[in-house]
């Protein structure tokens, strides 16, 4: 398991957006998640990219309190009972 860093998150989001959109302004760690206007498929692809980077399954509920792209590095892995 690898700990997500802001740099990893920024790279993953930029990669997903570059594939999905013909034109986009590259994001930075301080970019607001709401200004990205992500649809549900975009969110799923970003989430999968982050899981691939971290090598763990991330808890989707941990994203609720996040506001910026850099905050995505704080997502928690899923803990199974």
C-alpha cells in the first residue's frame, strides 16, 4: 500500500481529465473539486486511478468532507471487519 500524495493525486486527476476532455485547464492541488464539474463517470475514473496509485481500495465515504484536488490525498482506505 502506498500513501497518496498531493502530487500523485494531481497527476491522476490531470490524466483522467486529459483523456476525457479535449480542452481543460490542468488542475493543481488547490483547485476546487466543484469547479471541475465532474460527472459520475469522471468521479469513478478518478477514484479508480487513485486506487491504482495507492494499491488499496479507498473508502468512498471519506470523500464527503474534501474540497480541493489536494484533499483527495487524505482519503482513507476501506477497513474490513
